């Protein structure tokens, strides 16, 4: 962008319990993209302990706070990092394949971007899976559609409201998205409508835990992602929300969070006025920093310690699959 603006913000209340009683727990600017001049605050609900952005941007300003160079729109540019990412995500896909099952399946990727993850599912999973994607960015949707996927440029709330989509899918995948939405509880309701009985809802989202959170909380933590993250979940809050909206938890675990470590440090450097060339070196395409972040979080997960990224797999109640063993995360 050539210039930044001062956004008009709207007051909100806790998106989980609707309480207005809260206290400020973090504040900062759009360190990453400088799309606006506002200072944003995360507050913690005094009733249910949920953390949410308040005040926050208006829905009509999404095009401003998600610029054309937003990372999920352009993908990974470093070839070495892209290969490592594919290897890492291949293991993730194998887990999803086991959860969703073999044979004809319908799978929806909400927040599909340019279709990179859908392509990975097509390459590594059963060839008889029917894959579809949702995203609000028209340019990304066109790229996804060009790859041969059914795609829809609309919100999941609107998509799920159509009768022909009810109980259509065996799985809905939502990777690093639910923290961006206005009403995550409503999203859970709509996803439940989209799923067949027993269908899997697979979520990956930041976790209010981890060593990087402890070091950088209050201003610089990368998962604040001012002003694009509107809700931040502890593991207990995420589980509670899913259970309140018709799901049972099948699996919950902490994941490696490379982006949070690197972005947190970059935010600190920018705010302290370090030279631009130093700040540019500290980025998610730097393989040395990525390797270091992976090593730290891998050690923590092996020791049973929390990280700042989490995955929860839930089943729509009425499951014919039966309840799986639950792995808890702090």
C-alpha cells in the first residue's frame, strides 16, 4: 500500500459468553503490514477468560487489513522452505486421511487461499475424494479454481445457509482461520450443519500458551496479528466452544509454531527502530530461523509442554465412528 489510514473501529463484547466485562491484556499496531495507523487492544473476558480484539475493524474494511501481498494469498516464495513445508504438511495430511477415512469422501477447506493445501490433499489422499474450497479473496479463488477445484468466494455462514449444502461433507478443515472470524460460535454452528453425522471438524489455531507467548505477550507476540486476529483461544476455551455447539472432542494436541517465534521477534525489532534490512532478514522465509523455531517447539512437544499452536479434531455428535482417545493439551 502507498498510504495507511486510520480505521473506524467498532466496539464488541465477548464472542463466547457475550459479557461486556473485560480487561486489556495486549496492545499494538499492525507491525506486519502497516495497513492502518490504529493502536489495537486485546481484552480478556472477566467472566469466561476468553481473549478477543476490542474494538475491532468493521467487516467492510477487510480489503484494507488484508492487503494484496498478504501471506496466504501469495504463498511461500523460498523454494527450500516450500519443500520443507510440503514434507511437514504431508505428515499432517496422512493424519487427516486416517481421521476422514478412505473411499468416496467430500471435504471442504474453509479459507482455501490459492488451493495449495487442496492440491496436497488431492496428491496424497484417496483419488475419489471430492474437494471444495471457500475463501473471500476473489484472486485466490480464481487460482484455486484454475487448479480444478470447486470453489466459492463467500463466507462459510452464507454457504452453509443453502439447503443443498446441508450434511453434504464428511470433513471440514479450517486451518488458521477461526481466530479471524467475527463470531466463532456461529461458525461452529454452520460447520455442524455442513457435516454429515459423525463428520470431522479439523481446526488449527493459535494457542494462548507456549514459551514465545510468555516472552512476547502484551505487545509483540506474533499471533496477536493486529488487526486480523479477532479471537484467541486457550485449549480449554476452544474445546468448550466446540462442545457447546454439538461436537465431541476426538483429539487435541499442541503443534510446532514457527511463524509465531519469527514474527514476534520481527515485531520487536520494528517497534524498537532497528534498520529495515535487519527486520527483513527476520522473516518466515528464512530457513535458519525456521529450523531454530522448529527445534525449540519440537523439544517442548516431546516434553509434553505447551506451544502457541494447537490442533483440535472434533466429531459432529451422532457419530457412527465412536469416540476416539482424547489427547489433552495445556
